[in-house]
C-alpha cells in the first residue's frame, strides 16, 4: 500500500499523520541566531530548555507554547515561510517533492535510526543554562556541511 505521505498533500493530512512526520531529530529545538543584514538563520548547539537532550523529545510538548513562547508550531500554513528548517526535516523534504530518508522512523520502523544516522542532535547540544546568550555566536553549527 502506498504510504499516506505519498498520497496526501501536507495541507490535507490529519493531525496524527502530520505529527508522525516529525522524525524526532530536534534540530528545530536548538537556539538560533539570525543575521540582521542577510536574514539568514544559524543553528547553535544550545538546546531549548524543554528539550530532553538524550531522547531529543520535548519534555512538555502539550504545553510547549505556554512555556516557551517562541516555540514554533509548524503547520502546513506556515511551512513555506519557515525557511530555516534543516534540509533533513521531513516536512521540508516533502514540501520540496523529496522522499523521506531511510532513517526516518516511518521508513525504518525504528525511532532510533534518526539518532544512529547522526541526524538528530543527540550528543551535540549544550544545556541552555550552561551558555550565556552572548556566547551563542561561538556555538553555531551547520547541518548541511
Ligand atoms: S526539524 Fe523537522 S523533523 Fe526535525 S524535529 Fe523539527 S519538525 Fe521534526
Ligand atoms: S518547547 Fe519543546 S518543541 Fe518547542 S523548541 Fe523547546 S523543546 Fe522543542
């Protein structure tokens, strides 16, 4: 049977389909810096304070926007405008007409493959409280290198 992400437009997916597309990489849960002139967004190694840095899961997903007001709630409506998502992001890939990668849990059937493939931020991050905001510039990482 053809999987739902190949037959259903992002805008037509159910909530559970949409949520299942997230590969659990947590790249989007890192603090980001934006260049004032170019507008380019850079990821840093600094994790959001709600991120479980080992499982790469939000520790309070249901109340995340109350606890972290600038947490992004990604939808089909704001996906195009959210141009800073990493190239590996499943939403980004499908929107660009690309298939899901082998390590995506929906393909592999295993939530660990995103970690084993080195796509998730497991082992890469520093806790928010350990890094002064002025030092974040020195913590930039580029996932597309
Ligand atoms: S970058 Fe995309 S796939 Fe990865 S955690 Fe964020 S929304 Fe999910
Ligand atoms: S609040 Fe949760 S989902 Fe939002 S950025 Fe932080 S860890 Fe990620």
